[in-house]
């Protein structure tokens, strides 16, 4: 039975995953090298739980219990020593993930399952740096984690049936809908999504239409809840670029090559909502989308 969960990384995805496990009465150890980041993560979880209470989705007692289920650690060794499952949600960087999984293999219990929330990096490659390849799996949650139902469960080359079945059942117990996929670059979600976002950026880059016009076409014409450029900002342009590079390297197909505009925007620090500007500008507390100055029509 999986009861004790350790989460590596306290950013948007890490705190969202911690929130969901704690809400469903798992004991959660949230781990990050930065105590300030951990404190901010707990504040974010508290605000999101408050939002659920205000909407009647949770009671005040359930919110209190969820917060009581979360402990924070700045040491992987201390944070995973009693874990039944570890979910890594660190930056989408292969070298960093391989280092983390080497440490997890050393410090976590022998029977502990090691999962990665990676959105594109090979689970087989990650598993290869451990001595428990049968217990390494992908558990790709969608953002925002407390709201989105999908969990993409990625089965690496060595992942066992038992591990896969355990993670599928666990995901269902969180009131998520797990979908099992095989381990190829981008899996399913980002193999389909990122080329669409990249093509939208090319459409802007080549002057076919503006930011607002591209997003409006996709929202009204294809019934997407948000346009691809807004979605790219929400995901993070640096994350989109990293995933496209994985796809391009993994398949060797130029159709996955990132648009030069995306490359330049990330180099300039325009990473989307988290940096305050991408294709749109973002101000605290404002829900109005303002097209960034660079893309405004003269």
C-alpha cells in the first residue's frame, strides 16, 4: 500500500502534485534545496485549498488535514527515507534528473517506486542510472494539477507490470484518469501539442496573423479553451523550447525544430506568464490579456 509520498521540486508542478496527494490523505514530504521556495509552495497550496473551500469542493477540516499531511525538507536523503513512492518534478533538464534519480536510488527504500513528472524525457534513460529499472515510471500530471484529470503514465523499457498497475490504480484513487503510454520522445501529449504550438509561433513569425488573431482562430474555430500562444505562455516558453529540442533530437526530424522566434524569446528572458511577458503581458491580479509590445500592430 502506498501511503508515504515524497515530491522532488516545489515549483508549479511539484506543489500541485503535493496538494493532490495531501488532499487524498497521503503523507507528503515536499523536497527542495531552497527553504524559501518550500515556504512559497506551502502558501500556494494553502491559497488553492482555500479556493476549493470557497467553491464548496472541500470542507475547512479537509483543508486543515491536507496541510497537516505536508512536511518540507531541504535534503533528499532525509525526505525519502520512508517513501513508498517518489515523484520527481524538477526542471526539465536531463542532467539534473539523472543526478536526482541516482540519489533517489541510493537513499530511498528498496521497494520504493521512483516516478518522474517529465513531460518529454525518456523514462528508459532515467531508469538506466538506477538499480531498480522495473520500479521506474513516468507519472506526467497536467497543469494545474488539482484541476486537470489526466495523468500520462509512461512505461519505460524495464518498467514492470506490477509497477504500472500500482501507478494506474493510485492515479485513479486521486480521482484522476490515467492513460498508459509507451516511452518515446514527447510521449503522446507533447508529441502532438508541441508541434501545434511551434506551428502557431511560426505563423506569427512569418507574419500570417497577429497573436490575438491566431489564438482567436483556434479558440473559436477549433473549440480550444485557450489559444496556442496563450497556452505556450502558460506552460512556459523555456519549457516548450526544451520539449521541442527533445523531440528534434529524439526523432531527428526537422518538423520538430523550434521556431527561431521561440529561441530568441527564451534567450531574451521572455518566458511567458512566469516572467511577466511572453506573447502577452501579465500583471498581478489582472485577468486581461495584453499582447506584448513587440507583437502589437503599428
